């Protein structure tokens, strides 16, 4: 995990891209103790109460749709075309 998060850090800093890391209560502590490079750029964390499975699926679907819409807008503004 430590190696993965250290490698992931550079990708997380991609301009105009947002990331959401989802994990149990120990993830934030692990990053803070073991992955200084990533810990330095995490801006905040949100604690969520456990959700029922349907609510989780709906939340993930909504986030995915929003991400796709943002990507399309970005591509359009840059004048790029999809293959």
C-alpha cells in the first residue's frame, strides 16, 4: 500500500482533476504515518456513517456521471475531440 500511494501521489496532482480516496477509518491514519508525500497534499477528510448498499451505489453512480460530464465539458472547452 505504501508503494502504491507514493506512486499515486504524482497522478493525484494532475491539473483540473479531483480525486476521492475512500477507505475505512484507518486509511487516513496510514497515509499520515506512512506516506508523507501524499499526506502533504490531502486537503481534508470527511467521515461518513455507514450507508446502506443501495445508497452507496447511487452515490457512486452520481459521482461517475458528474465526472463524465466534467470531462466532456473540459474536452469541449479545450477544443479536443474524442477518438
